[in-house]
C-alpha cells in the first residue's frame, strides 16, 4: 500500500489510500496487473477549538536560577493533520487570579516554554496561563503554579560525566604515584617523535632553517598546548645544533608563549644569545592569508624540516603540499580528524590524535607524565568494555536477539 | 617564585573551571563569565603585541633589504591603510558601500578565495602520491578509495547497476564509510578525548609545565 495522500480543506481532512497489486517475483508493481485496485476515502472533522490542557509550571532544572519551565498538552487541532492552532501566548503573574501579562508568543506545535527572564526573582512565586491562538479564537487555560525559580547547586544531568571524571582522575593519580615509586611504564615508540632528532640533524647539515607551525588553535586548545611541548624539545635541539628555527603564528597569545618556550630552550641549551625574537612572529588571524604567508616563507627560506603541530583546518594540505614542493622533511601532529588523512598523504610522519598528547610524556620520560599515558590506556579498556556490554545489550533487544535466546533455550 | 605563581593560578583556575561545569548556580556562572571576559581583554592586549611583532619583522626586512623585501612594504602599507580607513569611518563594518567594506569584498575576499581554491589542485597531487600501490596496505587504500569515489558518482552506478543489490559500488562504498571508516574515526575520537582529559589533568596538577616556557 502506498503512503496515504492527505488533503486538508479547512477543518476537514481526507485520507485517500490506494492499494497496488505486486506480483511475487518482482519488487516493482507488475505491469500485467491493474495499478490501482481500490480507493478508500476517509473524512475526519477537525476537533472544536479548546484551551491547552494540563498546564504546569516548575522551576527550570539545572539552571543558575531565574528560570521557570511551562509545559502543556497541545490544544485540540494542533497536530500534523489540521494545524488549526496558529500559536500559543504565554502569560505570567505574581498572583493566581489576576495581573497576568503577556511574556511571549510562540508558534503552534510547541508544548513547552522556558521563561528565563532576568527580571524573575529567585524564591518568588509565579503563576502562568497559556492561550491557544486559533484563527478566530483565543482560548485561555486555567492558571498554573505557583512555580518558584531557584538556582541549583549541582547539574544532575552531568552526574555520569562527574563519575567518569573522578574515575579517570583517580586512576591517573594512582598511576602517577606508582610511576614515581619506580614502577616502569612502557610507551610504544612513536615514529614521528623519534624522527625529530634526525630531522634537526639534517637541517644542520644542510645549513637550512626549521619551520615550526603551531596551527590555528588558540592557546587554550589542548592540541596547541601539546604543540608547545614538541616546540620546546625541537627548540632545545635547534639551540644545541646552532640551527635556526622559524615560528610563524596565527594567534598573538600563542606567539607570546612560543617566544617564551623558544627563549627558555635557548637558555637551557646555554646559548641565550642565539635566540632571535624576530623568528617567532605574528602573521595574521585570517586563515588563508596566514597560509599564504607560511607558504611564502617555505618557498623563500627552503626549510629543511617543517613541523605542523596543533589545530589545523582546510589549510593543512595547502601547507604540507607546499612543504613537499620545497623539498622539506615534514612531521605533522593534530587531533583534527578530518585533517589527519591530508597530513598522512603529504607528510613523512604524522602524529594521529592522542599521539600528539602522548608526545609530551614520550619526550620527557618523566614518571608522572608516563603515569597519565597508562591512565589513558585504562580509559580505553573501560571504553572497550562499555562498547561490548552495549553491543550485547543492543543485540538482545532486537528480534535477532530474541531468536538467539529462543534458540539457546531450545525453543 | 617565577614558576610557583603561574602554577598556583593555573591550578586554581583549572579546578574552578572543572567545578563550575557541575555547578549551575548563578554565582558560579557569574565568576565563569567574568573569567571569560578577562580572557577576551587579555586577547585584545596581546593583539597589540602581535601587531608590534608584525611591524617589527617587516621593518627589519625592509631595513636589511632581505630577499623579496618589497612585499614587506606592501604589507605595512596595507596594514596602515586598512587601519586608517577603519578608524576614520565609524560605521565601517555596517556600511557595505564604504571604502572599508570595499577593500574587504573586492580585495581580501577574492584573495582568500583564491588561496582556498588551490586546495583542489593540492588534493589531486596528494592523492596521486598517496594512492601509488607500492605496498599491500597502499594497494588496499587505493582499492577502497577507487570504490568509494566511484560509489558516490553516477558513473559508479552506471558501471555496476546490473549487479545484485549489495554488490554495487554504491553499496560497497556505503559499507566502507559506515563501518570500517566510522569505527576508525570513533577509535581516534576516544583516544583524543582521553588524551585531552589526561593533558588537562597534567596541566592542572602542574605535571606538564612546557607552557611556562621550557618547563624546568
């Protein structure tokens, strides 16, 4: 049977059903059989107008206060068939029987309204009325309430997040303390990080600079912070090998931090005079002009090695392909999933997702840093277990699961 | 002391940010908003530092006559010109017929679009290198890429439309995208999520100090 055709005329709705015969052998209607065998005609009258029923008002849950949620049962005729309700008008008062003022009009089809007016006073009682707006009628509900807005101290919908956060943090702290006590933590080799020294050595031999691009992320992005870690390591080696490092920046805050990181690295290597502030500079906060500038730097300076670490978007491939044309070794690391394939295609080494975050621990080999890597692994084990449990539960909620249960029980 | 003060600030701020996520109370929300406003204010000040860096760099390039130094003159002239017309017309952004927006629409936007358009050619050259069947894995990548590409264009349907349902390019492409591809993407997402949580924890606890500059 085909989907019913719906024809709406004023308050009348007609449903016309057509039944088409199919031959068994084909999924398409057979040409040998008549296309339409029967037509059913069903007429339905729209219900008479009425006010919204069961109106209720209560404090908006999990909010900073000054919020009330009003909900109601849709008025007669407010459905997919008739659409006779144009909208709803919400009225508010501090008294149950008088003083109602209009606070909002919302379109038909709605069944709740969140009143977050800043003029609401926490702890005060409020009453609400909802009016159904028909084409020619306005029908008011009886008053609902009192509702008292209150601020909440805990977001109840985030309890699972809190539990997981505490679990993860607890595991991390436990593993950090275990690592501090001398327990060995194995971290698998990360090719992209292992290649750092080799790439810097190559730059030194060739007498060419190193280009470090910290991406388009702000300093608050964790991927950018991970990029600082790699930059610190690279800058330290660069200072030791007396090579030059160029760091073009998209964000001025990131630039300030990069300058500090490189400066400290030169100081730590015993060559503070080697640091040139002009080599760690701000370009622009516009994506493609930034890309154009970095590309220009690549083609002018011909760096031996390019590092792309942090947040990257559409410019990732433009940068890395230009670097390839310039003949540079390229090492990239990002947690932007869409950009990872581009980097994999165009770069020699790519740190994918969590590898960028693991780089810090891998480079420092500090026990407390390695402890957090282990905590990540535990987190993955928990995620895998949850996925297995979810898959099993889902399977048994399907007809296939029912059949399997019946089979096991010998049914 | 130079190290301890930032570490304490980071610990207190980080712990508060985690705390406020679970506490919707208006005091918590107000402090959070206050912190965000400060972030914006600090960001604006650092923009001044950034522009200082840009001007210094290009001035240096011009004065030392470095390679392609003339482009630095273009940069500095453009920076000055756009700043002046922006400052001298109070409704610069609101007025689409003003000089400021003319510069935006007829200079910056086409140049930006041109850079973006280069991406199409770079995708072709990168795909050519990535899809060379030099190893078994690269061959598999090539095979899946060909199937996915053909499965999403009409010619794929034209070539395999006669095959039973489930064996056509479009069906195999859908399977590759829905199952192996989605599974791999989610695995990376889970790893990234845990990595972000671990790194955040390291920063709040002061285990990770590279952002201080050197980290010692």
